[in-house]
């Protein structure tokens, strides 16, 4: 039984929120409910959850918009979208926005629990591979977050522009998560980038030349065709 995870349920159906809150509370989760996106944002202010269950179809701000906000401001939070069986396009959009999973309505509570545990397990296993305090492993290289510097396997500093550092920092904070170009620009706080001029692609290509053993076959920053990029950390290893 889970005993240390917090969950936020966001749905405009009070009865469904009550059912999910009661069920997950019985499974050891710390659960709170919200009836709309505005209330959900207030919940985040008081306590950031480990996982959010979001209904897509809500009056006012919908679940897709809320999912985007969570990804931009709380990239470490897991997101599961609750959809109707016919919302195929919404499911695709939700996944492109960074949702970890989706569950069509109506659903079995045991399935929701299994999906939630699966997402939380993936998030836990995909925690940034910190080699030393404040450092994250990117292939054979290490990124020093405080000093904003990148080092190769021998400890030699590699040249890194401010925009390249910001991209690596975003990837370090969102391991094993597919990020599209819009998300990368927003999360790196470079809204002036033009998504259509492929500037993101060029910077990723330059970063791969520095961190990938074989830039032509990237294993650290992978391309997810038609969506974006994903940072795949190695198993954490500590240096003396």
C-alpha cells in the first residue's frame, strides 16, 4: 500500500471527485480534490502533489490548459488525463503536452490505481542522475547547475552558451519525459525563439556533439518523432 504519495483530483463532477478521494485515501495516499482549474492552482500553492488526475472536459479552463500549466511550472508532477472514449484528439494533445498517461471514462478504480502507481514508479526511477550535489550526468559529461558549466569525463570544461545551459537544465529537471519545442522554449524562458526556424533542433544537435558518444545515434537526448525530445539519464553513479 502507498503511504507517502500525494494526489490531486480535478474534475467538475463532485460525485466522481468524492469517489476518487475516498478510494485513494483508503490506499494510503494523501488526496485532495478540486472542482475546476482555478481551485487546482490554489491547491498547488498550498501543497504541490506528486500526481494529478485531470478531467479534460471542464467548464472554463479545461484540463489540457491546466496540464500545460503544470508542465511549465511543476515539471516533476505526474499527470494523468481523464477522458471520454471519443476524445481521441484530446488524448493525443494531452500526451503531446506532457501527460504521462490517460484513462478513458468510465473506468475501474483498480485500473486508475494501477496506472497511478505506474506513473509514480516511472517518475521515481527517472529522477535526475545526480553524480555530485548540484551536478547531473549527461552521458559521459556532468552539468554543474550552480556554476552553469559542463565538464567532460576527464573534468575538462566544455564551452556552453547560456541557451544551451538552459536547455540542459530543462532536460535535467524533466528526465524520461517527452518535451515538444513549445515546452522547451517556455520552460527555458526563451520565448523569443522561433519554433519554426528549427533553432531548438540546431541547439540540440550542438549539445549532442558535446555529450553523446555517437551524435549520429543519440542515446542521451533522444528524438521522439513527431513530438519532440526526451532526456534519458543513465543509472546514477557516484564519483569519489
